[in-house]
């Protein structure tokens, strides 16, 4: 936690991610697009701004999405509210 809020870039789903998603099959594009919309709506509803007072990371659940969707893994296997596997 910080004593004074730190100004950070506002949340946005990275353009590089959105561009990569467009290379997937249409079902995956539609599904991931809906999930991205839900994330953006939640960010707004929760009042998440560019003023940060603490930082949370959960690196043990992170995946390299650029490599995850490469080659034989180009189709969505399953989608949940929390992650894409």
C-alpha cells in the first residue's frame, strides 16, 4: 500500500492482445470478445481508476498467451469467467 495514490495508465485490454485474438477462429473471437466486454464493464462498475494505492500480482497463474494460442492450440478449449485455457 502507498500513502499517496500513484497515477497509472487507465485499465485497457491491450491492443496487441485484441489483434492476436482476431487471428483465432470466429467462435473464439466471439467468446473472448464477450469476456473482454464483461471485464471492461466490471472495471467501470468497480470504480477502478488510474489512482493506485496498492498493487496485486498473481504471476503463478499467468500464461504467455502469444505462445499458448500458437499452432495446434489455435482454438479455444474452454472458457470461464476467470481465465482461458
